[in-house]
């Protein structure tokens, strides 16, 4: 039951901030931090202390990789993308984080080619990539 609550909370959060990022171009920093703490707590309740280290590693991985990308892109990548990458790390862990980012990049590239737009928020694509990986995990009956 807690696992369903955990993934539902992540889904609702992802939808909310994706819509916010598309419509306004901004995402609340306090919402990101509160969500990260709540998801970390829910994951602990759902899975126990054994996965906390993997969640922490995934969070740090996401934050470091996207913080580097943030500075290398001359701040064209938003800080919300950096924070969301950390939250994806909490949910997916370090092993499933990479495929989620890969799918996010592929979907974003396809969208750019189809829509002929070069400036768009990346966070909704990150959410889509995370959900593709989670769907695969649930279908293949693996654990995150």
C-alpha cells in the first residue's frame, strides 16, 4: 500500500510541476525541497532502511550530473531541472536514473524535430522519461 502511495505522490508531483513549468516557466523551490523530503520518507516507509543509501546515491548523482550540465549550458538548463534530477534519483535510484535521462533526451529531441521549437522546458521530458522507466519496472516485475 505504501508503495502505491509513494509512486502516486511522485506521479502527482511530476504532473503538477510539469504543467507549472510549461505554463509559467517557473517551479517553486520550496515545493521541490518539501517533495524531496516527503518522497524520501515515503520510500523509507515503503521499502525500509535498506534502500535509503541507493536513494541518497541516486539523488546525489542526479544533482551532480545536472548541476554540471546547468553550468556547461551557460544556465540555459533551469535549476528546477537540477532539483528534479535529484528527485528522480530518490525515486529511481542510481541504476534506473540513467535510462530515464536517456529517454527524456530522446523524447525531447523528437519533440524539437516535430515542433520546430528550440526553446522548451526540459522538466516535462524528464518526468516522461522517469515514467517510461517506472512502467518498464512494473511490467517486468522488478523493484526500484
